C-alpha cells in the first residue's frame, strides 16, 4: 500500500530527492551483502559440489560430483538454444576452469513506459536485488545486450556465463543452509528468470528493504532530463520506518 501511495503522490522534485536517498541506502546494502558473502565464500566454493572436476592444485573426490555435473549438463542442454543460440555440446570439463570468485550484478529488466504522446523502452535497475554468480567475462548487462543483438555476441563468453550461473544454482541447491543463513541476515535467496534470458535460472538475493517504480510519466520525465533510457527504482522509505525484526514473531510464537 505504501508503494501505491508513493506512486500516486510523487512529483519530479521528490523523485530527485528520493533518488539520492536510494543511492545511499543501496550502497550501504550492497556493501553489507558483499561483506557477508566474503565471510561465507568458502561455503560457496564450486569444488564442494563438483569435486575433482574443478581444476585445482589438490583435486578431491566429492560424493555426488558426477551426478551434479550430469545435471548441470542436462540443464544447459535445456536452455542453450533460445535465446542464446548455443549448441548442446557442453564438454565434460565444462566446469574445470570455473572462476570461483563471486560476482553480484544488479537485477535489471526492460519496461515499456507509456505517456500521453510517448512510448519508450526503459532499462530499470533494482537497488535492493542482485544476481549472484561466479565471475565470467560477461556481466549480466553485457549478456542481456549480447542476446538482444545490441552488444558484441561472443559465443564462448555466453557459454561461460551460463555455466557460471548454473554452477551457482547447483551449489545453492546442494547446501540450502546457505540460503537460510542469508535469510537470518535479512536477505532472501530465490531462483528467478531474467526477462530476455530465456529459462536460465539465476540466483537472486533480495534485501528486506522494498523498492518501487513510480508512474510512467515520472519515469519518462526523468529519462528526458538525463538523456539516457534507464531508470533506478526508488527505495520505499515508508516501509523502512515500519520495518520489524523478523526474529521477533518467531520468538513470540515459541513463547506462546
């Protein structure tokens, strides 16, 4: 309800002011999340799932590694065709050189904003949601542009991004406790599909802080001022003031 009220009452000056607040909060949340992920990075190491199939000085046998690699290959075959135009020929050593460094990319999507006499496709970015994957040559924005035909299309780099994303999902599926840990830290972990990237499953980490996209008229007015067809969702400040510790109701339930 707070988001609906803000959408209706915001003016251009308020959008500019709220954008500055959004940047501060988004920067804080991203820094906090990066610190958390760096702390638990050993838990996210792909070798924990794929074992000896990951190239490293000390290769180790991990129960279920063969099955995990087979499932990754099967999923790759399901999604590689459209819109990526890749052949289903993932090599047995596809994860051997997987870069275990973590990457966070802001969640983004295209929105057709419609005004009185104007329609425009706007790239909208969330300040509170991020895609977690392993490092690859393409960023999320770059692969979206490549697949859409706007950016450079390098097949090997597209393949690398897909493998990195699928490997991250495999790790999160294999160790659900990681998601529960992040939830206790006020971050929700979900697997979602990004518009424009077909059925590729992406691990998305969302803050408990909410954001919203204002009316199309305001979005279009903002992009006219900036000259760039892009918009950053705004933090819902009313929701922040009403936030409660998620641990409280759980403890109260135990007391009852």
